[in-house]
């Protein structure tokens, strides 16, 4: 269970801070929700406490894990993915839904490699941009650095 003030990662949305834990009534059903302020978009998300694990809500990585991720990023061999863009998009979206930083890196590597071979579709370009932003926001939160600085140094 998370507490108010915890910094968490919400797959497909990035890093956020739990602002409150409150009871809400939705469709004649009352449940307890985490209210999270997302860092990149300044939006809030309400996630049922009972559903938090299922949607992949987790603590952000530690500062020491960031250097391991950098090594993984530099040494992992990118998979090109399925030649059918639609299947590749679904596969990559599933990896992003997991929320695991290694899976996010796999998506970044796949799309970056694919982009060197041919132009990405607009959906894949947006997915690449979002994946980079989500990973960079988590590393920035874990290390106390600015996200723009992380993007420049991590993906260089």
C-alpha cells in the first residue's frame, strides 16, 4: 500500500505523487482511490486501491538502479519486432503497459532501430516519444535531476 506523498510510476503515464487517498463513489459503488498528480502532464489520476497492482502502479526505481538501466540500454540488442506494424504496435504497447523499466527500454530500442531502417508511422513516433519521456521522468525522479538533462545524457 502506498501513502500520501509517495512518488510512484503509473505505466503509460509516468511518474506522479500520491496527493490523497480518498473514498469516492462511482456508478453506485464506493471505493478507496489513490489520487495521483502526474508530473509530466499536471493531470490527476484516480486509481482504486484494490486495482493498483493490476494496473501496474509501483514505487519508482532507486538511484542505484538507474546506472544498471543505463548499462542495459547501452548493451541490450534491439529486436526489430514483427514486420506487421499493427502487431508490432500491439506488442510494444503491451510492454509499456507492464511498466517495467527494462520493457520500456526494449520498446525504445526497437523503435529507434526501426527508425534507422525506415520512417516510423505517426503512432510509433508518438509511442517512442512517450516511452522516452516516461523512462526519463522516472530516472529524473529517482536521481533528483531535471528530466531534460536525463534525456540528453541517458539517450546519448
